[in-house]
C-alpha cells in the first residue's frame, strides 16, 4: 500500500501518536509529559508594537505609478529583514472565507469520520501529526490534515475528506487561487532580486503545493506546550491564513518571539528555506512557532509552495556575487529528506545546506 500513495516521493512519514483533539477533550488532569516543553520558560516574548511585520498591499503593486515602486521596495525590505509580511487586497478573500468554513467543519466531525482520511505509515499526507520520528520525541499540541493538491496529476483523493460535502470543491478552488497569488508574488520577487522575468516562476509554476490545515485544541497547560515547535518552513513561499480569531503565530526576531497580529482578511506570507537558499541568503527564512490558548481552539491553514520535482535547490548562479555560494546545491527530494532528520538532532535543513566560508 505504501508505494501506491507515495506519488510525490518525499518520505516524511510520522509514527502514530494520540489524537490531540481527543486527548484535550478527555484530559481533566495534568497533560502527558511528552507535550511539556520546559524550554518555553526561558523564552522571551515581545510586546513591542513596532516589531510587527510589514503590510504589503497587492493593489498598489498592480499600478504602474510611484506607489508601485514604493510598494516593491517595501516588499523587498520585508523579504530581507523580516522574512514575513501580511498581504492585503490579494483578491482571494471569497475563497478564503469558504475554505475557513469547511476546515472548521472538518475538525468538528467525530473522530471516526476524520480517521477516514488518516495518514498511512511512512507518509505525511492525510489526517494526523507531522514529523514524529522517534518514540521519545516531544510532541506538539495539535492535529493536522495535510494534503498535496498540486500538481493536479499527483493528487491523492483518498485523503481528501468527503465531508463536509463541499470540502473537495472548495479545496480545489482554494488551492488554485492561492497558487495564483503565490505566482504573482514570485513574479514580483524575481524582479526585486534582479532576475530575468520568468526565472523563479518557471521553477515554482508546476511545483508541489502542500496545504496543511492545523487544529490546535485549547490546553489547560497552554503555557507549557507548543502547537507547532519552532521551525522554519522548508518551502519557497508559505501563504498562511488564521481561520478563527485566536492568535498564536510567533516569529523570532533578535532572539525574541514576536506574536503576529493577523489583519482580518490578510494572508500571512513567509519566505521558506528554499527561497533563502535560492536567493543565496539575501532573503531570510525565519524561525517561527505556534502557541496555544488556555480556553479556545485555534485553526490555521498553511499553503506551502515548493519548486518542481526536477529543480535543483541551491543558490541561483545570478545571485552568487563576490561572497560566493553560501549554500550547497542538491535535488528537491534530497532536500525534503533533510526535514525529518532535523527532529532527531536539532540541526535544521538550512544549517545542513549552509557552506561555512
Ligand atoms: C506551519 C506553521 C503556524 C500557525 O504550519 O508551518 O508555522 O500559525 N503554522 O499555525
Ligand atoms: Ni511554519
């Protein structure tokens, strides 16, 4: 059965662990030890409003006037300094709202129904948890439904929920529209990096899109658990929306965790490892994490946009200047293979790719 579902190749499977939503609803006492993260106590969280990430207005980018130039400069700066920004006026609001509804409805289903889409051994796709690679690994306080809607030819419909009834058609539409927004961003980014038109778009146009719907239940020890442990995304660009009105995403800036305050309707965009590497370090893939709430559940939808299967992950030759290549160049599947190993020894894929000059 394994190979039948492994169409996309990367073997990022997870060991089976308890369903966190069930655990949260049955847990009246202390939560299991595997979820407790003592390191949280040492972490500083910022309350400084000025560290909020830049807001980029897509409408300004569509004009041919000076607003456009200013907005392009702002986008370039956001990618270099923050690695994160909020995107407004992106034109995908309608489908985002529909996607939020079906996502909430899916996680409300009884466990048996959600388990119809459960992950199978050795593969990441489906309903379950991410990257549990050892029996003693600490666990995140969250469940997810992870699907790979693009390329269309590679879809594994057996993991796509049938219920709610409009889930599949909504995800189909969401996937295509978010991909479109993402490609517009690549077009702007390639111009900002001084690349020839079409350079990045050709690498990402037929790439693998992963959509991860995250469900973080409330936790009576919310100050001691992570919804999502600190990580950087392995992708080119991630486009994330927060589904309900509960904050939780935090990004690391100057050794402090900065909570992101989502603007209603905005898409939160971040540069992933692949893009940091391709830009030879000019753009930054920033470490981030999700914390959970004491009383309220939290949901988010992350869309990861990766290079196509034949792409090489390495600095683009045009962007290697006097400083030389800062990262190695390897194939896409080999690069994906670095992600689970980071859970074993704490060395991130970016660390492994970096060349110590
Ligand atoms: C992710 C992620 C943050 C969030 O899915 O990679 O960083 O706010 N999620 O859920
Ligand atoms: Ni992430």
